[in-house]
C-alpha cells in the first residue's frame, strides 16, 4: 500500500467529494419513463411523477408559473441564452421559477435547403447535436430533449425514410451523451403513415410529440388505434389552424375570436389531463407570447404588452380546475351590421362590438386595420407583418367603429378589448375593397 502525505490525502478527499457531488447532481436531475400499476405512462423527475402543464414559448415565465405552468418548450438551444427585456436568459428564468425545460434541438429541414444525402452536412448536424447535449445535459431544470420539430417530409417517399433513419442516429447520439433524459421528436399531426414509419425506422424515440390543433383532443385515440405503445405529448396545441377554418370568397381564412379559441385550448388540455388511453404525458400550449402567423393574433396567448388572452384562462382551468383570479373579457364575432364584407373603396361601414367581462371590469377598445397577409409561410416559419392602414378607422367611440374601405384589396379590421387588469381578448373581420 502506498502511504500518502496529509496534503495528498486532503487533495484526494476533495477530489472524491467533487466526484460524489457531480454524481449526486446528475442523479438528482435524472428523468425516467415508467408505467404505473394501471399501465399508464408516467414521466418521473426526482422520484416524482410529472404531468406536463406546459407552454411553448419563452417570454414572461413568471406569469406562466403564477398561473400553474410547470414546464416550457423551446425549439432550439440558441433560445436558452437569449435575454428577455429584463436582461435575463431563459436558463436564468428557469432557475428563478423552477419551471422545467423541454430543450429543443433543431434538426434541419430539407425544405430549407438541407440534404439528407450530403454526408458532410449530416456529420456537421450530428456534431452540433452532440455538443448541444454536452452543454446542457446537467442543467437541473432539464426534463427532456425535443430532438427536431416537423422536419419530416411526405410519408412513403424515399426522402422521408432517409429522415427517419437519420433521426435514429441522432437519438442514439443524444442517449449516448445523456442517458438520464428521454428523447422526444415532434411531428405535424398524427398521420398514420408517419406513425408507422417511425415505429419501423426510429425505434430509439422515447416520446412522440404531436403538434395538433383542430383534432388535438382525439390524438390519444388515434395513436392507440395505430398500435402506438410508447407515450406521447401534445407538443403544440391551440386554436383551429388557419388551414382548418372556412374562408371568405376571396380566400381569407376566418379567424376565431379569442373566446372561440379558448374552447379549443380547453378541450385539448382536458384530454391530456384525463389521459384515457394511458399514453399522454401532458401538453404544451402554443404560443406563450405573440407572433405574426397569418395574422398578428391567431396563435399568440399574450398580447405584445403582456396581457393574457382567453386561451390562457382556458388552460389554467384545465390545469387547476379553477379559473384565474382575473378572467379575460369576452368578445363576440364582428360584423358590418348584417351588410356584406365586400364594398367599393371609400364605402363607410359601422361596426359595433359586443363584449363583456366576467368580473364586470370596465373595458377599453382598440381598433385597427391591416392588409391581408401575403407572406403566409409553412410550418410556422417567420413571416413579415402586413401594412397597417390607420386612416381606415374614421371614427371610434368605445365599442363603436366607423370604417372607411381603403383602396382595392383584401384587409382585416382588428379589435382588441382590455380590462385594465392584465386581461384582454381579440377579434377580427376580413373585408374586401372593390
């Protein structure tokens, strides 16, 4: 036996203590999947089952936490170090709030110019994924990896199979680097052909993420019928999508009001809470923030000023069984007093909003006109906001608005109603100037 000096023994003890601390830290943050005695899947963190009450987006996490959210989903690890208006990164906010993280790792899309036939591009992506996992795998708030979002292409085609085979390789890399957190991959909708391809070519997936809107509440039933045995998450859910709603005669999708959207959010999240098939781990409501996608108001759950919309109230009700202390106003669909939404440029139309507040708060009304968007992208890609036409709103008196039709083209009249206490609602009316 080699005898060590007291100094060397002290150094060795310190080194061993550090190793034990690292191992303990890793063990504490380990997340596992298991089936409970009833056969339902559970996500277990720190020895406790976690039902994901999540939001997709990374702004105002303190409000999300206050209202009952316990997890946030991102799409790319670059978002983890972006700073908010208060100079804090998302990682810092997670530590402050205790909210867990589904850390998205971006997987390239062929529609953006990537080729799954190019060995150099494939190798660079693999290394990027490896480095992302190494960088964040020991963060205490990490719940799972979101490896890819809607990177799939047309099912049944050779191109699609190449993607799934590569996803298998990427998942193996993630698991090698971090066996302590499950891997989720997110696809658009529960398409039968996609599910069957994943089952055949991508066996290393732990959790299937589904982005679903109109049919979100039926996802579990559909997956069960297809023979899917692993757990799934509603990785995005929200209002009816702009591709799922009726359109005007000139092709403008008719956006639901804030309260019509809230119904869709509630039904989807409630299906996650009930989990009748035993496959659903929870869901991430989309989008916690605001964004331009078809319109500036379609998918956002918050206004740019931070006010919450009825969709927030709906998911809170599903999460907790209770409404938030202050509920958002309710706005009925807008119309031109029964007259046509098409008229010659210069025509005047009167619109009267019908709005109410569950808490009897006084309401403020904001009207505006924007051109119909001509920059509709695919899969949530960034869009440019359409032009505004403030002169088209000729007269406003609270819920009453006099609109003058702008020059020829397609437009929308937008209404935002606020209660002055952090709640709001929206509605809009597409119209056409001849």
